[in-house]
C-alpha cells in the first residue's frame, strides 16, 4: 500500500517536472547519458529497454537501428518523449506507461537495459533491479547510471541528512550500491565516474541469471526502508 502511495506521488512530481526537466536536471546529466549509452555496444537487431525514459533525452544517443522500448510512470514525461519521437520520426522507438517494478514483458526479452537516474526514485530499488534481470537476456548488458551513497562515512551522513529534501524532488540520496549488489547478485563488469569528484556513477553489468539472489526479494524491506510518501 505504501509502495503504491509512493509511486502515485512520484508520478505527480514528474508530471510537474516534465515541462522544465530538459532545461534543468536533464541538461546536467545529458553528457553522462550519452557516454553511458556508448558503453552498450548496440547492434542492428538488438532490443533495448529504457526504464524510466523520462522526456527521452536518451533518444538523442541511441543508434537509429534496433528496437528501443521506453517505459515510464509519468504521463507528462511520456508526452514530452513522444513529441521527440514524432519530431525526429524515430519509428524504431516505442513507449509504454508502466511501472518499472512490474514490467509487462516476458523473461529474456531484451539485449540491453538502461536504468538512468531511476533506481533512487522508485520505492523498491531491489525489485526494479530484479525485474531488469528477469527481462534481460542471459549475458545482456544492464547499465545503471545513478547517484549512490558515498562510501565516505561523513559524506554518507550528509547524504542521509539531505534525503528528506531530495525526496520532495522525487529521488533519494542515500542509496548504497553495495546493498543493491548484495541483495540482487548483480555482477559488475566495470564502473566509472566521469570526474574525480562526481555525484554520479555508471555501473555496467553483464546479466548473469544464475547469480540472482533469491533472498533479495525477502530482504529488501530490512535493508532499504521505503521512503515516506
Ligand atoms: C530523474 S528522471 C530520469 C529520466 C531519464 N531516465 C533521464 O536520465 O533523464 C526519473 C524518471 O523515472 C520515472 N519513474 C519513477 N518511478 C518509476 C517507476 N516505478 N516506473 C517507471 N518509471 C518511473 C519518472 O517518472 C521519471 O521520468
């Protein structure tokens, strides 16, 4: 119930943000999105799932072949995204309004999954990663671009302290990557930051289905408490 409430408030926050997202937060992260997508090595016949595609900034950087499926909760964000698809005649891209934690796709449907600035927005980040692992083919590339809690104890404390404010803007600042890895069995190929001091990190994963941690689902509430709506 609490999860449903949080997703409802997230949807409202991003409906509002949709009119100014590209000129604000979107502008800040555009270069990172471009570089992260270049790490996917998308080929002609690949199917790509963009979870929480937002206003579709990523569409600037995907190749014009293959199949791109974007999903998002917010109809405002999807409207902006749909406009870009129409203007640029991107017939290889389709959109769907759906919850990234309950994906309407069969197992092993995608060659790449892109999760850009979404994992710290949803009420249950582990559920989202487990869904991404499920719909991605074995060996598929899952690319996470996000802010993760610092491993420096002082900075982590500040991030925790700032979290209630960030929540009002639609994301959490205190998500530890180590917990995600432990609870989902994510196997990281490599990870990088663009600057030596950088709030965001890109994590590139090869989907190893046999490494998925079945206990992750049970532990989520203990490890990562749901944010207040
Ligand atoms: C910070 S924006 C990131 C947008 C885009 N990926 C980018 O990097 O510019 C977060 C997006 O995630 C979407 N979102 C939040 N919770 C979601 C959920 N449970 N399922 C699908 N999309 C969700 C929001 O509506 C919003 O468009």
